C-alpha cells in the first residue's frame, strides 16, 4: 500500500524525470563541469583579442612582456576547460551506464511478476524493444543531451556576456542573425500542420506493416508463384511514404535552408564586420575592438545549431522513456503479501465456478467446476477453440479467473506464493521452449544447483540420455549452436526438466506427441513412467491416448458439456462420441468433427 | 561504407555524387569567403577605410553566393534522402524477393524488417545531418591553410602539418572505438536475444524459476553488456580526448607561433597580418572540432550500412538463361547432398529416388533424418550442394521459378496468412478461382467449419499473419490454399500440418481424394497414410535407408518393420493404464 502511494505521488513528474531521478545529482555535476569547461575553452579567443590590442595600441615592443603571460593564461584555461568538459562527459556516460543496468534489471524484475497472460498480448519484440532499444535511446539523453546542452549554454553565455561588455551596441547588431534564425525556424515549424504530421506518422506505420507482411509473406508468395500481390502492397506503401515525407518536409526545405544560411559562421562574420566597419566609420568604436566580435561571434553558430538538433534527441528519448515507464507500471499479478501466503496442504485441485474471458466476448470459459483428486488422471478434450488450453493456463496461473476460484490443497491460488505453486505444479506444454544454453543447464533450469548425476538421472527417465551422450559435446552441447534437436528430442528435454523438478501435479499438453513415430514412442514411454502416482491433467488433442483416463472432461465453446469415462461417454453418444468417430480411431467412418451444441 | 551506400543507391548514385560535389563546392566557397574577411579586418586595423569597404562588398557578395549554394545543397540532400526512402527500399524489396526461401529464417526476417524501416530512415537523414556539415567542415580548413601560408608561412606550415596528423589520430581513435564498439554490439545483441527468449519462454522460465534460475541468463547478458559498455565508455572517451586534444594542441601551437612574432619591434602592417592570421587559425580549428564531434554519428550510420550491405550481397537463387519446361509430373532425386552450413555435417547425403507421375510416396524416418530438408530441396528453398533434383525430367535449376511454382503445391508448417479475408487467403493459391472453387477447397480442408463459426464467414478478416485464428485454424486455411492451387505435384508435411484432430482429418481427406490424380510426396506420420502410399522411402541420418512398396518393405526385416512396431507401441500406449 505504501509503495502505491509513492508511485502515485511520483506519477505527476514526467517519465523522463522519474527514470533519471536516481542519477540526477551526478548529471547536475556533469552539466556544471561541461558548462564551466566550455566557457573556459573559449578564453583563448579573448586572449587573442587582448594580444592584438596590446600589440597595436601599446606597440609590440612595449607589450612584449605582457604577451607571453596572456598566452600562458589562455592556454592554461584551454587545457583546464577541456579537462572539465571531458570529465563532465565521462561522468554523464558512467551515470548512464549505471542507470541503464538498473533500469534493465528493474524491467526484468517487473515483467517476471506480471500476469503471464500479458506475454500473449505483447509481442516478444516489444519486450526486446523496451529492455534493449528504448533504454539505449535513453542513453542519448542521459549521456549526451544534458552535457551537450550545458556546453552550448556555456559557450553562448560567455560569448554574449563578453561581447556585451566590450560594446553592447555592436554586440546587439552582430548577434542579430541568431534571433532571426529562431524566428524563421519557428515560422517554418508552425507550418507543419497537425494533419501533415499525422499523415507522415501514418505513412511510417503503414510502411512497417507492409514490410512485415511483405517479408513474412515472401515464402508463401514464392511457393504460389503469385509474387505480384504482396509486392504491390509494399510498393504502394513505399510510394505513399515517400509522398507523405515530401509533403511533410517539402515546405520546410527552403525556410530551413534560409534559417541555416543566416547563422553560418560566414554570414555572422560578414554581418559583424559590416556593422563593425560602420561603427569604426562613425567613430563609435576603435578598430581594434571589432576584432573580438570577429573572433567570437561566428563561434556561436555551432552551439546554436546544435541546440536545434538536440530537440530530436529529447523527443525520441521521451517516447522511449514513456514506453519504459509504462512497462515499469504494468500491473502485477496479485501476490500474497509477504508473510500472508498460505502453504497448500495436499494436492487436491478444485475449479469452483470459474469464468475467464481474455479477448472479447467470444473467447470465454465459464461455469467450470471440477475436482482433480490426488493421484488421478484427468483428460480435457474438445474441438479446437473449445477452451482446453485456457483451463491449463488458469491452473498454472498464467492469469487469474474473472469469477470463481481455483484451489490447490484447499488454498486459493492467489494466496500461494508463486515459488510454492510451481514446486507443486509442473508442466510440459505444447510449445517446448529450450533456452539458448547447454543441455544440462536446460534440464536444470528449475534447479540450477542440481548435481550432474541428478540431471543425468532425469534425462535417463525422459529417454534422452543416450541421445545426449551421442552428441560430440554431450551435456555441454549448446542448443541451436552445437546441434539441432528434433521436436521429439526437445520434448524429452522438457520432460527431463519437469522430472528434475519433481512436482506432485503435472499438466501435460499432449499435442507434443506429433513429431514422428520413433520419438513419439520414446516421448510417451517417458511420460507414462513419470506420470504414474501423480495428479495428472492432460490436454488431449487426439483421443486414442486418453481412453484409460480416470475421467474425461469434454469441452465445447468454453463450457464443460460432458464428463465421464471413455466407455460411458461413447455410450452417451454425444459430443465425445462424435469426436471419437471423426478421429477415425474406431471402426466407424469419419463424419464430422464438430459437435452441434445449442447454447 | 561508401560502397554500401552506392550499392544501395544503384541507379540513383549520380544523385548522390552530384550532391557531394555540391557540398564540396560549398565548403570551398565558404572557405574563400571567410578568407575575404582578412583584408576587411586588415583595412580596419590599418585605418584604411576605403580598402575595408571594397573588400566588405566582396565579402557580402560571397555570403550571398554561399547562401544560394547552401540552399541547393540542402535540396539536393533531400533528393538523396528521398532516393533512399523510395528507390533503395524498393531495390531491397526486389532483391530479397529473389532470395531462396530458405534464407527467410526468423532471425533474418526480423533483421530485414528493421533495416527497411528504421535503418533506411536513419540512412536517409545522413545527407542533411551528417554529410553536409562533415564535407564542408573538412573542406573549409583546407582553404584556411592556403590563406595562412599567404599571411604567415610558419603558421601555414603548422596548419599543414596538423592535417595529416589529425587524419592519423582520427583513424587511430576510430580504430580504438571500433574494436570496443564491435564487442559492445555483440553483447547488446546477446541481451536482445535473451530479452526475446525471456518473453517467448516466460511460462517455462517462471515455472522453473525456483532458485532464480529463470532470469539468470537475461541478467547475465545485461551484466556483460554493462561491462562492455564501461569499456566502450573509457575507450571512446580516450578517442574523443585524442581527437580534440590534437586539434587544440595545433591551435595552441598556432597562437604561440603568432605571439612569438610580436615579441620584437615589428611594423603595424606586420602586426595586423599576425592578428589576421590568428583569426584564420580560429577559423581553421573550429570546423575541424565539429568534424571530430561527428565520429559517433558516422559510426552509427556505418553499422546500418553494414547491415544493408549484408542483405544486398546475399546471393539470389539463380534463374535459368534458357528455361526448360518439365515434361511430366514425376519427381526424381539423383545423388542429392545438402548441408545448411559449411563445416556442418550434411543433412542429406547421396539421396536418390524417383516418384512416378500420379503416384504417392511416403517419406518416413526418425526426426532429424532429413525428410523435411528433402521436401524443401524439391520446392527449391535451397539448391543442393551436389547431385540434382529433377521435375518432369528437368533439373529444377533449369526451370523458371514461375513454372516450378506452378508445378508444385506445398502443405508445410509455414502458414503465414496475409491481411485480408479467409477467402482472399485461400485465393492466393489460384487468384482466378471462382467462389465455388474456394468453397470446395475450404470444405475439403475443413475451413467451412471455421467460417461457419465466425460472424462474417469467409469474409472474416484474419489480421496480420492470421493472428485472429488459432494455430490449427490457420493451418487449415493454408491447406485449403494448397489444395485450390491444383498443381500436378503435391508436397505434404503431415507431421507438422496435423496440429489437432480436425487438421489430421483434413489431411487424411485431402490425401485420399488426390491419391492417383496427383503426384503426392508426404512426410507420413499416420500409419493409415503410410499404408495408402504406392512407395515408401525410409530415411536414416540423411541417407535413403530403404525404399520400395509397403508390401516389399514389410516382408523385409528392416527399418520399416521397426517403424511399424514402434507405431503399434505408440498406439498401445495409454496414460493412466
């Protein structure tokens, strides 16, 4: 609760400020160093002006004593200034690197605690984008923006103050190009209408979509020899984007070129000399006092232009910061408060009036009630889209039910600490995921401290030990690098993983089985050995493997329509019987695979 | 880097060359114009108002000329950007469309997507934000060197010596930066991969996170990126220090040289010349400092261009010069050998067999025995390393890609659906198919059941990649697509196409319907399918271990017999028995 309050209080600040909060002191120091340093770097210009004045006014001979001092002081300032700037930038970079690793780990930590269902609605690319790309974009801000800003301000401020001190009238006129630049620049920016900006952004997202469609579709398109279609879409998107880009930038080109031309060093130098000559002609200023202007004023152009560009970095970084902050604010899967979690007694599982809708009203499971007695085998069957996998995911707490509750050993899943939960419920799901690591690391994923003997024992039980030993690097084989494993072999690794964890309840997605005859037999014998004595929930896609289950739950459109043993269900001659016949397992001819259910 | 850019621009390269030429002339012109400021200042300091005025007029004219030229440079720069956003994007599209299907792995596809969207955007902005300031910043100082020579030979010499020294230091520091940068990019890529894995395997990672084991891989990658980031910071700081300090050292040398000229009694014109030379020294160093600051931007662009280069230099599948047409619907392999990567053992070696027109061949064998690869070779996802694949008596490399794809229809695991309706996606198989044809194929593939359930039936929009359908449903649409194509040869991967009972049934219906009418090659999984075949090829470790009719092979005590026994064992297996 207290933590929530802190967050809501901080929420009023911008995402960038919230993210950079921990390094704000370091950044402030870096900016001050860079600002002061850049100002010092410019001291030699004043030194040159002073030398010229000394030589011309006092005569070179008289001034020759002072000149070396001026040179020495100027160069000392130059060296000190550069040292300060470098230190400031180094500091900012180190702060960024420090912050980056913290943010990345905070993201990983947060995402490890959000409901698992979150990952099915967010592309893995989005996670990569946040953890890698967005935080790298922040680097522009943390490591570069603030110090560069400081340097620009330092350079501009000291130049302006110096020139004003020498002659404020000439200073105002010599610096005239800069406000003019902003005027033109601002007017040009204003000409970007909301509509054109939208057009441009729409064009950009259209091209992203067309690219995905085009590239992913190439294999299909090539297979069917109808290359034209997807290609057309891509061409259209490219052309459309080009036009939107032209509409967007076209009217800006000339005004921006004009604005840039006004503050190029050449122009500033010419303006300075023109007004300077005029002032000298009018007798308002000594000729030697024009020199500081010629030396210093053109140098303001660089920082001025840079300030304009810096805006881009901020805009990009702000977008990135928002995305990162959004992820850091993703609602967590409700966890029992520390100390209040309840350890389940026993392994009985009950679904009580469970309802869950994950994507609109079409994808719903509701009114689910059943009990898994310890040590029994329960199978869930039904046509695809019936909600079988949703039941498995709810039990594994990928997400929580909207209504009703699921209990393990009499305790609501929501009150069980996730480590306790996953020690009791293991699973082997349809999509086997091996980690890019050695085979032994993969098997020991849940128990990294397991001994090699334990790992090998699990692999033996999973019928994969011999295959692993046949690989040149054995258990040290890195998946996907040293060897390609077949689907069936990957499944057996996943089974070994579950065996090593040794949970009393096992959820099995049985579509795993469809690889080839050889591995199927191996997978199945591995599973049946491991499953005996445990509570088993099987999501069955084929019916012939589950005929001996203690209980079969038949699902149809999110509801339980039949429950019973194989023989009873066949005798009922309902949905299950139709599925059985459709699968062609019995002697009957296939009819139709879909049950007709009147809601 | 320039090579990759020119390769990318191809026909538009002259646009780029013209633009660079203009940027160079702009640099020269602004250098000369700045030099014109020297006599103005000199005139003022000497009290020669008239001379100053004359030069001032020239200076102002130069400024106007610079302004006009600058505008043209920027417009030309936009032109280059447009050429990249338009022409180059299309060129990449045309190029990848000719690459072998096998190239489109998940990794390559993702990388390509990034290049075409973000990469191109970044490269397109190169001219405006990087090339113009870089070129003019590098050219102007050269003019300053000649002007310095005219005023003060010693200072001219210092400036002249600085230039090659500076180039040397730039090269050295770029080299320093690059080594660290490459290491950093590698560790960043590792983190990216781990982040994707973290998201995709989240369920497994979380369930097996007992001792923090689930996140340790990603956290390890983040830590190592952190470490290589630190190294990169120190090295790039060093390279910035080198770049900037060599220039400031040159500046200091110029100031010292100038002030030493003032130590004795010198005439006013000489003092004026020295002062003017110091102004030139400032104008010499300033743009070079800007150039030094662009190092990072150039490095970023080089990475993008290297990626582009890698895609554009990928070899497309060769098209025959004198294409031949297949004579019938037979498929024949002669001594075919193929490996995915050099140095790895071949996945298929010395495979030979022949499928007569209109007959059905079942491919069986353990996973990893090369069945899928064989199918891919027949569909020309890749070309064989040795031996040849022939269709209708013609090497497939001598058949035009259009004719080849007209011959073959595939039902593989790859079931990408395009944005559009279910009917649209089925029609990809045969664009001129009638509604009745679509319905017939849909019925055979079991798509009609899906359409019946959806509000808009066959007109239901499936979303990108078919995201609004389940995996099994997408697969069935892909089966219908393969069926409607009506080509003489059908390739089916039963193991991966049959996700669930409904799909299994659709495949079985398809096979029994088309048997005897088409040449069918099927990676068989079901015993019933194997029994349907006219001939069987048993693969083992990439080789054809046995081939013959089902009856012949059953009689032999070989792999096929073993397969049948295994099947029976799998059939006999019961959970909870």
